C-alpha cells in the first residue's frame, strides 16, 4: 500500500460523543471507490473494440495508484 491509502484513512477518524475515536469503515470504502473512479476517468470506452484494452488500462492505473500488486 502507499501514502494515498494512509491519506484516505486519516479522513475517516472522528470522535464519538463519549470522546472515543471511531474509524468509519463505510466512509473509507466510499473514499477509495471515489478515488478509483477518478483514476479510471475519463471514460475511455467510446467503442466496443476499445473496451477490453481500456478496462485493462483502468485496472492497471488503479493498482498503480494504490500501490497494489496484482
């Protein structure tokens, strides 16, 4: 994993009314998905012939963005 994951995780901590720290898993997942959507845009799939190539490109870009090895 890389620094981007840490940056997203930092945004998911908040204090509960009791004063306890809480990590919001749903917010973390949403931030990751939104970031993936941004990395995979703009929409490259303009024609059916390009679909497979650009999906593979998007997957590679997302993996590289988050430092995940396939």
